[in-house]
C-alpha cells in the first residue's frame, strides 16, 4: 500500500521551497549542457537550443502542466510515438504545473519528487538525472524561454 502524504504537508513543503529559490539564468545557460543530451528548446519548429529527443521540448515549460507537451505526449514530426510516462501524465492530471522552484526540485531528484507529489512510492517517471549543483540556475535559464 503506498503511503499517503496529507495534502497540507505537501503544500507547506512547496511553499517552503519557493521562498528559498533564486537562480542565475546566465549560470544556468552554461550548465544546461547537463540537459541537452535529452532536451532541446524549440519554439514553433525553430530550434533555439539543440538537444536530443529522449525528453520533451523545454520551450515554455515554466507555467506548463506536467506531461502535456504536445509532441512528446502524442508523437509528432520529431517523435513517432508519445513518450510521457503514465506517472508524469498522472502528476499533471493531479495539478502539477512547472515553476522554477519545482523544476529545480525535480532536477535534483526526479523520481523522488514525483513520488512525493503523487504520494505514491511505486511511481516511476522516466528521468534518472540527479543534479547536485545549479538546479536553481538552470530553472531560471528555462524561465527565459517562457512567457512571464
Ligand atoms: C537522460 C535523459 C534526460 C536528461 C539528461 C534530462 N532529462 Fe528531463 N526528462 C527526461 C525524460 C525522459 C522526461 C519525461 C519523464 C516522464 O515522462 O516520466 C523528462 C522530463 C523533464 C521535465 C518535465 C517536462 C514536462 O513537459 O512535463 C522537465 C522540467 C525536465 N525534464 C527538466 C530537465 C532538466 C532541467 C535537465 C538537466 C538538469 C534534464 N531534464 C535532463 C529525460 C532527461
């Protein structure tokens, strides 16, 4: 049986993280090579930052509901099939919207972050990178590709 975390506990944890986060986008740009093996940044078919197709396009990711990037969800010119895991789609269905704060937390421990969000210790999202340093800076850099 998965252990359930009360919603109030999650909300307090999210608020606490938000007040601490502050990243430097210029530093994040240099560190983004940690992500480009799997992620590109593409605006309307224009490749702004080259990257692999293993992960979803990160253009406009801040403010986006998790698991909804169209090509990566349903397939498209770059991807023959939809690739989001059921757990990432479930997180979006349950209200996960990406912010600089939670992208930083997710980048430090993707599986742990999604398990905590879903209150489901069996969840298995498909990103195994664990960033030790610079997550806030990378998140701030990604925000420069998102509408304010
Ligand atoms: C080894 C490949 C790989 C690397 C490297 C990687 N990711 Fe990912 N990322 C993925 C995959 C695969 C997913 C989709 C996960 C799922 O569906 O469970 C993903 C999903 C995401 C999402 C959610 C996107 C959405 O639309 O819901 C964000 C945000 C993200 N990654 C940020 C990063 C950042 C920041 C880095 C660099 C620190 C990074 N990733 C490095 C493979 C990777």
